[in-house]
C-alpha cells in the first residue's frame, strides 16, 4: 500500500455560535454548539484526484480548513503526507495549496497563473515550470484551451 496523502482519524470540529430558537423573540439568542464534523475518518492515497461531494453545510470547507492548518480539530488526528496538522503545521503548509473560488484574487488569475503563483511562493524559480504545470493540469483533466483563461470564466466543476 502506498503512503497516504491524507489520513484522518476521528476528527471532530464544533463551533459555538449564537442562535435564535424557532418562535423565540429576536433578542433571545442563545449560545449553541454547532457540530461541523462528526468523527470523520478518511484516507486518500497519493498520486490521484479525489473529490468530496456532500450537501451544503456538511463540513467540506471545515475539513479543507483543517487540512490547510487554518482550523484545528477538537479531537482526532489529521495528517498530510505523514505530517500532523497540529504538531507539524509548518511542514503541512509547505505541502498544500488551496485555491478558493471565493477569494477575489485567485479567480482573476488563470489556472496557469495560479500554479505559477504557488510555485514561486514555494521557492521554485526554475525553467520548465510551464511544461510541468501543463502536465499537471492535464493529469487533473483540465482541457488545454482553458489553462490561460481567468478562473472566474470557468465552470467550477
Ligand atoms: N466559523 C464558524 N462558526 C460557526 N459555525 C460554522 C463556522 N464555520 C462553519 N460553520 C457551520 O458548520 C457547518 C459546516 O460548514 P461548512 O464546513 O462551511 O460546510 P460546507 O463547506 O460543506 O458547505 C455549517 O452548519 C456551518 O454553518
Ligand atoms: Mg464550503
């Protein structure tokens, strides 16, 4: 079995937020615990493409934030290429990149520009980046003709 890219065991994440009960007056808002992830276990092998499809509010963004070290799990462990998102956060950051369509900046850039941005950020300044990026985007199934179009013009899927 190959080394997993992602390995998650028993991860739970809850948020505290103020909520109004149905029918309660507007000023009566109580602190409620909202569980975003219930005991998630997941293993993703390296060298492939994985999608996570679940309804809105089911915790996808919370999971990605945990894997990107922007949030910490309440319990459980999450590892990226063997690095723990809590105790080895700096190493995890060196191995992940997240492109969020919500962030205004990234969607103005094309897939190629997003990849070069990440590549430079991670200290790569070598020649042959274009060829490598085109190769990677092809493996990911991206049609060649959209590689230089701003992401906001592309289908999210
Ligand atoms: N910072 C937060 N504070 C309070 N509740 C949150 C926060 N982030 C997410 N949630 C809640 O956690 C649940 C999962 O949210 P999210 O991870 O954004 O789901 P998805 O990305 O699958 O739509 C939702 O009910 C959401 O309202
Ligand atoms: Mg989301």
